């Protein structure tokens, strides 16, 4: 598995990943706002992709690096293809994001499914972040599909 900065030619792959999770996150594939967010992250070198020789684009991550004045970094979007879930693509994306973008002290935050959301178990997202050392924090606004969301936070030194 190779993790690298995303390029414009990866845009269709981001849409293919989004199509796999629209039931959990709400409509994205046809959403101009999502398109612009992906392209903006790519232009800013804040988007990563995991590429597998046999699976193609295995995952994608949009990251919001912190600033000097506020060292709070944000995982804006992380999706791994159904074909390779549980094979380390998400872990590889997060490891590269931490290496490339995060300088401590500070925190990394992600908003993921609330405990009662159907995607919480099916996606494995909550367990995934907890295994990386993130801890559940406050509730967040519901997602566009109406499901509950929760902030997860990781302290970095």
C-alpha cells in the first residue's frame, strides 16, 4: 500500500469512495460543495490517497492542518474502500497525515458517528479511532442524513 499526496487525477476516485458511504454521510457524489472541498484540499496539498496495486484507490483523507495560533488539526474526511477495509489502509492514511501535517503540542479532532448511528458499528469508525488513541468527546451537530455525530480527540505532544 502506497500513501501519497492526492492529485487532480484522483478526483474521480474520491467520488467513487464517496458513493460507497453516502448512506452513512448523506449525498456527496453530486454535491458541488463536496467537489469543491476535495479539490481545495488537493490544491492545498492537504489530501492523501492510499493506493494498492491490486485494488487501485483504496482510501482517501482530507486533512485540516492546525496553525501556529491554534494547533488543532482536523480529519475532515476519511474513507476506505469496502474492498480493503480492515487491511490497514485507514491506519496508513492516518500515520502519513500525522507524520506530514501534525506538529505538537496540540490536538487532532475528527467528527465521527455517534454511538447510536447505524454506521457506527458497520463502518468500524469509532473503534478505528479509539485504536489510534482518540477519545470520545462532546456530541457534534447531526450529519446531513440526520444521524448523530460525536467529536473524537487525540492529544499530541
